[in-house]
C-alpha cells in the first residue's frame, strides 16, 4: 500500500527513484509520481497506472540530484493523474509525498485554509498547504513542518521538498513505515529497505512523531518537541537476488516453489546446537506464564492463526483465541487474567494488527509478534519477536509466509509443550523435513494441477471449498487465494455447514473443492460431497495418500495428521495461480489489493 522513496546526493535522482518505486510495486498501487529538484526548480512527473506509464512521461533531459517518489493506493479520491503524488503547495515552493490517512484533513482545511482551492481530492494536499500556510504566517520551514505534524490525526509517512532549500528532504512518520538509508555522500528515504537496496544496505529506523532532516552529508533526528535523538544504523540482511523474479514468470510461482527451502531454513534457524528445537527462553516463559493466548491477525495470517490454535492447544495445552485484527477493537472479548497477545503478520506493518498492539500495550499486556520482516513496526513495538525466515515475499497473494507461519507456530507449540514437561507425540524436526520433501513431490505434478484449474475454474463464476476439522481452515485459505487473484467468488465452508444455507447456490457444474486429509472425518466430508453432487456440483476432492478413494482428483503425499495444512494448501495455491493465469489476471498484482495494508 503506498510507497515512498527519496534520494539526496550527487547523482541524478530520477533513475534511482524510479528503480526504487519499481521495488515497491509489490505493495499495491494505482498511480505513481516523482518530484526532482535542481537549480531550475522542482519538476513533478506523475501518472495514473504503472511505473512503466510514469517512465514514459519523465523528461530524460532533467538532471536533478534530489528527489522524492511515491506509489499511491487510492484512499481519498479516485486513482488519477491529479490525485497522484507528489503534490505541490499553492505557490509551488513545497512538494510532498505522503502515505497513510489524515483523519482530520477536512477539519484542518476548514479551520486553517477556508479559502484555499485544492487541486486534488486527497488528504495529502491539505498537509502541504498547511505547511505553506504556517510559513506564510512567519514560521521557518522546520517549525511549520512540526506545527503541521502536531495537528495531524491519523497515520502518515511524509517526505517534503522545499524549493528554497534544495539541500534537504524533510521526513516524518506516524504509524506508517519509513526508513532512512545511509550512503557515502548521499542518503535515501524508503518505505522499506528493499526499495533502496540498489544503493545502500545501511538503514536507520524512524520512530513515530519524529522528524528527520535528510541531507547528502548526514541526517539529524528530532522529536516533535525538539529533543535530538541519536540512533545507530543497522544492516538490512537482504540479498538483492531474493527480490528478483529470476527465470520465473511470476513472483507467486517463485514463492510457492520456495516453500520447501523456507521450511528447511526455519528448522535450521530454530535448531539449537544440541540438534533440538529451541526458542528464546523469554518467549517460552511468556507463553507458559499466560493463562490464555490471543492471536491477532488479518487475512492469510489469520488463517495461519486458526491452525496455530490447534497446534498450541493440542501440544502445549494452553487455551487460544484467534481474532480478526480489524474487529478486535469493537468486539473485545472478556480477557483472561494473564493474557499474552500474539500478532501474526507477514509484513509486520498491518495497520489493523498494529492498532490492537498499541491498545493492548496501553493496557499493560505482554506481546509477541510473529513476522517475516525483522525491524518491522510490529516487531519493534512488541515485547518479543519470532521470525519466519521465509525470505522476502513480493507477490500480493501470500504463500510461503503462510506455510512458514504454520511451521513457526508448530515449533512454538512443540517447544512450549516440552518446557511444560509434556512428552511430544512426534519428532517435529523429522516431520517438518517430510513436509519439505512432500512439497517438492507436489511440484512435480504442476501440469496436472494446471489441468484442474482449467477444467474446474476456467469459466466459473463461483467456487466453494469445503473441509472438516483443520481441513476447513485450509479451505478458507484456498478460497482466499483463489478469489484474490482470479476474481472468482470463492468461499470456504465447514463441510457440514453448506446444507444450512449455502447449498442453495449449488447449480449444475458449480465447482466444489473438498479436502480430505483427516482420517477422523474422511467419511463425513465425502458424505458432504455427495450432498452437493446430488444437486449438480462438480466435485474436486483433494485427499491424502492412505485416505484416498476412487475418483479423488489429487492426492497429496502422507504427512503427520496435525501438519497436513502445510501440504494440502500447496495444490490450492497452485490451483489459484493457474486459474488466474487462465483467466488472464495479473497474478502478482491483483486489482484493488495491496501487499502491505498500512491503513486501518
Ligand atoms: C492474502 C494476504 C493478506 C494478508 C493480510 C495480512 O494473500 O496476503 O490477506 O495476509 O493482509 O497481512 P500481514 O500478514 O502482512 O499482516
């Protein structure tokens, strides 16, 4: 969701900014722009659509050593050239890019800028006009910037150019992610380190309600109250090749294929020198001390949380509740005496999850974030972090992060259980190794899975996923994958639930994808399939070796019963991928979606 880059140095900023924006494309956007500053002034180029469209209108002749850039995911105002960032103030002196949502922009406009005509429908334009308003009323730029930030309610990451002081980019953040990167005679600004890895791997984290003066020779950080802050830089442990597609046609396919690697990496990272699984003892103590765990997450991460509950309750015997982050604030459950809040988030930036984190921290409860992104906001702000080690996930549809989340949750469950003195029922390292191998076996069947996608989903309007027990949760994930990238209306249901209403939607040929990987419910889920087949549905049963029956469409290798979701989701990811391809959809950048959902 929206991305920011900035550069100040001696080289031409244009290409660095455009390349940076390309690296942020994965976050989701509908327009993009850059502003570059040189002796002639600030030149703004912006366009609706892709970075490729923006490239076409950028004037190659302009050389400018300073600039800011933005990818916009529309919130206030439709995606258009006018609403695209950067935005200039009325006089043209100030130019801004902004991520986030300014909740009180309308009030600020009425109070401070009643007669100001705005060019765009964005909340952002109010911010840049407000800065100019304070400067016109006698403040220097820094004071005007701070004064404006103090008035803003909501979330923001901001980079600002002043045409009268070309040596500085002014930067600030609140709730939205932003980093400053350090170079030799240049510095950069970026929503995430991947964007500017092309020029530096040294970054400084920014904290909410600070401003940063970024010059080519250095940076200075202050709080909004003027207290000077010194903060060490860190090295982003990212390999540029991790964020390239290589020979793959799509990131999603690459990331699906990377799952065995991610599982093996997780085993390695969580294995102690004695060969046993190990987790930071402070985390294990925090889990053991809790009388109930509250998992908070959104989308795919929420689906991983549902399975995490099963792992933890079965192995460690601690009660777990799983909550959709965006609803938690309204439907806050009666909390237990000693809760531990666990945030599952691939990006570590999801605003809905962060809102809960901020709230429960205010209430004084302990917190743990499980994330793929070290140094992300939810990682920094929680008491503890467990990393997924899945490597950067670029495709909007989450795949390897989901299986990594389940693997890490199973390790958390296992290590906690052992620490509580429970004898494990199985050797988790061994079983996860089997999972990684089984994933590779499934990859050999891609052609067959592609056929499933074209047979069942090439033209359908809708599709249903059913399962019982943990298969139900995998069905939820399978249906989310399918709908988000192929735009087929897909829903997941508990096998027994369809007949309580949804069966009315079954028509001749409606695809029903049924999961049958659990011995205890194998016959009942097949009974549910018969019910829908009797009403014309076109069933596609995905079962597990040892439980298969005649007519099953795809059989996954046998793995431990509790860990089947890590394997049964793989054909569903591939079915979604091929269905989207068959339907001509943009697999990696589905419409309306953003990878990193940084607004509530
Ligand atoms: C779906 C998907 C989303 C995310 C959700 C939460 O493929 O990726 O549903 O899972 O937006 O994001 P994170 O995990 O970054 O908090």
